[in-house]
């Protein structure tokens, strides 16, 4: 599976978790693609912490490009007719006030306790932690959208995170190209596997103990 197909599989499955009429924050990178897989009739509004509610689901083209309208990652975005703009203080009041129903973020590591590390690799230059710490503690649901292993083929789902934490015990759901895993109070519950993988392959690629759901399902398409 090529990179684009892999990412599409992940974000399509994440989109299925979003509830009609909800307010959803999408992190930079792969999570921004989730908006392209949500139908307009669901009434979902996407927020960006730089001060916008109403990011559109269609990709920006040369015809509708406005370089002044960007998401938190600085990427130009399209908007829906009911879009609203505001300053960062109001944006973070919305986030910290618990008004965001779901946030979708990438991760460097997630562990069995629902801890998240996604803002720094020691020794590498980074622009800062951004709004992730506020989002994962303020949102009602935290969904991690990421590849199952890192570029070296090492598990990103661990028994305990090794990297500096963004937040402790805040992750609710992990979606990768291989699996859907619920983070419960006591365990990581494998609820779905991709159509082209096996339970054994998921276990081998995971650095934490998994409990297998009795009604294990499959997801995704072979592309």
C-alpha cells in the first residue's frame, strides 16, 4: 500500500467516529484530511486553533485559494458558508472550556495508559508544542490518527511512552492503517483490524499488550 492509500485508510476510518452536529478540531498533518471524508449533511464543524470554525472539506484549488485563510499548520484551507473567525484568545477559550467534542491528532508515541507524546523528539529543533496540550485535556474525545510504526519500523504504541509527554491519560481511541484500538481504564482493546492484516501481525507491530475484542471487526479497503 502506498503512502497516500495508507493515509486515506486511516482518515476515512477516523471520520466514521465523528458524530453529527459535533465541533471537531483537526491537528496539523494527516488529521486535516479527515474533513475530506465527512458529508455536508452531518453538520460537523471543524475548528482550527488559530481562530476559525468552518473549515471546508474540499481541497483548496487555484480558483479558491486565499493565502490569508489557513489552518493552524499554515496550510491554505477552504471554508463553509457559515465560517466564523476570531482571535486566539477566544479560540483557546473554546478549547479549554470543553466545547470541542472531538480532536484528531497525530502522535510520536501512545501508551497503554492513554498517555500521548507528540510534540518533541529530544535533540531536534521544533517550533514549539502548539495547542496540543490544551486540546487533549479540553476535548471530550481524543482520537489519534497515525501510522502503526515509525520510519524505522518500531512500534509507536508502547506499554509506556519514552518521549516527553504531551498529556497523561487523555487518549480515547487510536486508529492506524492496521488497527482500531480503544484505550480503556485498564487495557488497550483491539476492536478492529484492517482487511489485509491479521491479529498476529498487529500484535507483533505493537509494543504493548493488547486485549482482543470478542466481536473483532475489519475495516478498510485493499488499494
